[in-house]
C-alpha cells in the first residue's frame, strides 16, 4: 500500500502554524532542530506524516534510510504556515529564534511559504517578515506538481485581493487550487468567523470551485464543506494554547473538529488531494480525500 501511494504522488505538503516546532520537538523523540544530530529523523517523520502514515520515531531512521530506497520517496515538497509566525507582535528581533533557527534544517531542502496573521502585523512589520523569509508581498502564488497555492492577507480582506484572486483562478491551472490565509471565513472558535472574508472572497472560492482553503487564527482544528463543495480547514493548533470549540451559526456544517495541538499533511496525486490532520500524540484527528 505504501509503495502505491508514493508511486503516484505529485506533491506533499506539511501545513502548520509556525509555533508547532515546540510541540513537534516534544513528541518526535526529543529531536533537536538546532543542531545536526537526529534532525534527519524529524525530516523523515514529517514526510511520512504528509502521506498520512503516522510513524513517530522510535529507532534510528538514519540507518533505515540507508537500508531502504523507499524512505527517499516519502518526500515533503514544501512547508506552509497559516500565519501568526512570530509571537507575540511580529518583532524583527525574534526572526532568528522563531523563523530561522528552529527550521534551519527543514528549510535547507524545501521551501517555507507563509501568510501573515494578526500577530505578525501587530507592530507594522509584516512586509519585513515576508522579506526575511525571501517571500514576495501578499498576495502571491506558488506552484507544485499538481497543485497551485494562492496566499492572501486576511488582515485586509479587500477588493484588490479579490480581483487578484479572481484573475489568478481564471487562468489555466492544475486541478487542485489551495488558498491560504489567516483569518477564516468560518470558525466555531473564540475568534469566530470573519465577515469581511465571507463577503469578499468566499463567492470567488465558490464560483471557481477551489479545492481547499486553509486558515489559522483560532487555535483548534475544524473542517467545513461549503454549498459548492469547497473544503475549508482551520489548522491553528501549532504550538500556542489551544482554544475551545464553541457553538456557532452562519457556517456550513462542520465535518470535523478538535481542540488539540496538530499539524496537517497534504498529498496531491493526479486526481486526488488527501488532507490528514495529525495530533502530537500521533493520532489521526481527521482525514479527507478530495477527488477531481
């Protein structure tokens, strides 16, 4: 089964709020991301999780990689954040400790693509943060085999970004378009839904039937399916304290929910996108397969 999955994989992503390294280090064999050492174990475990196989390290994967060519096929093509990357106020003095050092080894072999959350722009340094990571100003798009990711700034859900998104989605592209921004259109956490996003952007998602929308903001996990069959996920359980889920109205029915630290893996093949939310205890919180 594993060989079949890997053989058809077009790309794999790991999606998280950037503070998730604190939780991952605690769970994955106390891997030290700051030095060489066992860091390969974390890289490999993330790649396995991206294809929905929950294998936390209990032995030396460095030896396993040498013994099996199959290990190399468990790839992660990109790391993606849903914002709030530098707590608490986006202070540039914290870029090294919160952006560079923790992910130095992971970023050596794969890109890190980010949107901005409210904490990132609290003191006006959002543009500097993106520039520090080598990213263009929002909105921007990135491409992988079989998937296109479109990053927006939901701190300002304005008409200019709506026009940019509509133009981008009208162009020829892959079957799986994924839109990433921080404040969700719909959420049943303390922050709740974002009316500006719902009004300005959701009609575009629906009209173009994008495959997936990914958000953060509320520190929980939620998955919705819209009337036009667009899947939206709140994946905000990276490392800060989790938020309780609360009753809410005005959203599509929730397909899944959890108040739990987690990150989300995405595997794209020629005709399917598999989303897997994984808790830091190794449990699969949710899995959904989208086909086109």
